[in-house]
C-alpha cells in the first residue's frame, strides 16, 4: 500500500500509520520524525529547521522535497509506505505526484482522518513524547508507568515545544490554511478516502473497501 495520511495535528496519523505498518509491512515515513531526529542530533538540517518547528510553522517545500525525494527511493519503500505529515502543502502534493510519475509509481489513496477540533486540542495538550525513541503517551489515557520516564527505552518523556496550547492553536491555523486544501486536491485525483475517526476498525474497513 502507498498511502498518504491527511488530517490536522493530533488526528492520530502516527497511530494509524503504526497499526497499518504492522498489518502489511509498509514503512511509516513521518517527515516530523525525520526533522525532530535532525534537531536532536544537532545536524545542519536540524539547526536550519529548529526555530520554525518550535513555533509550529512549516519548513520550506524545497527542503522537504529534497528529503523525500531521497527517502522514497530507499530499499524499504518497495513494500509500500504510509506517509505521515507529508505532503503538507499543495506544491508538495504536486511535487510528490511528479516524483512518483517519474518513478513509475502512484499513491493508492489519501486517507483523511476528519476529527473534531475539540478532540484534537484535548489530545495534543495531554500528549507526551519520549525524547529518545518517540514513543507517544497521554497523561489521561496512556501515562508512562513511571511519570516522565519512557516505558520502552527509559529516556525522558516530555511535552513537545510545539504542543503548548498557543503553539497548537497556531499549528491548527497553519493546517487550515496550507494543508486542508489537499483534501480537494486528492478528491479531484480520485484518491480521497475520508473517515470521521482514528478507530482502527473503521479505518481498516474504509481502506479495504477502497483497495
Ligand atoms: P508533525 O510531527 O508532522 O506534526 O511535524 C512537526 C513539525 O515539523 C511541523 O509543525 C513542521 O514544522 C515540520 N514539518 C513536518 N512535516 C512537514 C512538511 N511536510 N512540510 C513542512 N513542514 C513539515
């Protein structure tokens, strides 16, 4: 399967991607994870994107496309992939389409998780992330066994800089302005599958009936 996951921050794209990955061996490719790893490692790329990410602004299309052009040609992508957080703008969606055409490939679908705004805000403000392995927790529904410590790798679990209430409001505005237009783009491409939930059963049903 080659799927892109659409939906505002906090819609559950990462969780759905992981579940689908376990189902059919596709790889999850999260541009947010790639950039956060670069920031954590202090690379040139990390230094370039750190401030924009902390403010909840998008990094440039050129930068994202140069990362993704390489990433999508790596060996593990042959089995299929779940794009999580990419494309994020119309120019990225158009560039992805052109890149896939060049590679003789195409997306199977764009899966939109259409989740109400109040659910999103509640999820994001209570979300915590491991600074090392990226495991996601939630202070209400899935706290780590020991407060502030990752169950998986023992590293520190924190609230991301871009998950304060102020940054979240801004990220939702950025989503509405720059990413929501992709829903029409993929509808016109006849690739859009929309589900009003991130519950895996409903998501799987929608994908199966589409594929
Ligand atoms: P995410 O984890 O997907 O919410 O991404 C976190 C941050 O990384 C975003 O707020 C952006 O600053 C940056 N980012 C991730 N993916 C993209 C993308 N496709 N285009 C531009 N910026 C991105």
